[in-house]
C-alpha cells in the first residue's frame, strides 16, 4: 500500500494463482517455472500523482518480496495501457502470443521476469 499524508493512494499485490495464461499464450512448458504473479495495481487517478514513479515504486516493493523467484504478469495489450510500459521498465519481457480475455474480450499479453529457468 502507498500512503500520502495518511491517505491511501495505491495498492498492489503479488499472488500465487492459476497458470492458464501460459496455456493461452501458447507456452505451457514454462508454467511450472513461475509460481508467482505480479497481480493488480491500483493508484488513485489524480493529476498530482501522475508521472511521479509511484506505480514503479510500488511494483519494486512488491518484487522485493519475491526477488529470487520467477514471476509473471498479464496485462491488456494496447499502447495506452501504462502497466505494459511499467512492466518493461522493471525487467519483464513479453512472451508467447496475445490471447483474448474471457471477461473483457480484450487482447491480453503475458509478461515474464526470470531469475532462473
């Protein structure tokens, strides 16, 4: 969680979850090597918080919890999605093929950060 003056302005999570994104992306052979997912991140969308690296800082704190582990993330594949660019900046690489999200119908990309494979 991220606070400013006792006000919660952001939250994120690392989780152990299903690994269907590996199947959907066409790389099921990698799923046993990744036991953690960099899950959601939410920041209050206010002008004064934009461009200050709050999201990147939050992700770095989360990644410290699993710093010696392989981790994956999924996100919508469009050029206006800031998470896609944050993931690249913190060491994730796009892997496999995009797939269509069941709930959203949007194109989803699988991103991996490997410590060892």
